């Protein structure tokens, strides 16, 4: 299914993949058409579908409907999107604008590449096991070791792990923690989600952990909370 001549949306059912190409002159009305096309295409895909978005012919300045772009992100999250790859070419301005926009609201963390060939290669060699990574900006969290308690700010999170910056403790790889992360259970209720975790990376005052012993029910609940974060931010 396609939008206007140069803005396109299509689904590859065999590969369970969604392709989106934005034109350089896309306006809000055009983006709403693309949003409609995305909804039709996703209906034919299975949960965990991948997305490749081609932004090489546009700048965010031309994409007047930022709110529509955010609705698209929320729709993909609700429908359990898998990996997301964005093609930005050599247009560093696009990348800077995207990073600037995503820093201001909740969303997911895509992979950036320069060509369509690189996008296909990225999906062929990367794994889906970690799931989609959500950007929950500047959310204070708490964690503890058997000996002491620490604090930090959430950077990103998936159903398998998270990254934390501004850590108040000096941690070591393989150290086990108890994590307490406040997330929205619904639009108004902030709930502390707790889980055991193991440190897998440390870089200065930033560390990343892998969650331990989350069963399928807890993973489903965590994903629901993360989806609520995106929807609530859009309002």
C-alpha cells in the first residue's frame, strides 16, 4: 500500500517487515495518509515485525506533522514492533534533528544507517532477543546491591534490560542488583516495577544491566507499562 507518489508504505509479509519512505515535501496531510497506510499494512504483519524507514530525501523541517510522527511511533509500539532501522544517508542534519526531537519526548531507540543496503544487513545480522528499546528520558530510578543503595537516571529500557546514567555508585561487571524503576501503569498511576538484574557494561557513571528471571507474564506487564509511557507522552 502506498501514500502519495514519493511517500510510500509497503509490507513484506514473507519477511514480516514494514517499509516506510518519506518524501522531501511531506506535509501534515501527507503524513496522515502515510499513517493510515501504515495501519493497513501492520494489520497484515505479525507481532515482532521489523521496520525500515527511509529519511534520505527529507529533513524534519519539511515534515510539518511531528505530532503525526509520534502517533506513528505509538501505533507501532502498541502493535509490538520489533527492530526499527532508519536510513539517514549522509545528511547529518536529519540525524541531528531526529536526536534533538527524540530527546524531548518518550519513544523508542532505532538503529541509524546510511543506505538501504546497510539497513538490510543490520536486520540480517542483529538479534530480536533484546526487543525494542524504549527511551524513557530523565526518569530517576533506584537500585541496590547487598551492601548499599544507589540512584541514577534511566537512559533506555527493554523487556530484557536497561541503561542508567548518573550512577551514584561505582559498579562492576557481573555485579547483581535489585532495580526499582517507576513506570506508568496507566495514564495517571505511577508504579514501581522491581526486578533483579546483572551489570553487563560499565562506562564511567553509566551502566547497563540484563534483567534476571522475568517470566513471560512479567515481560508482558513490563511491555504494557512501557507502551503506556509512549501513549501518555503523546496525550
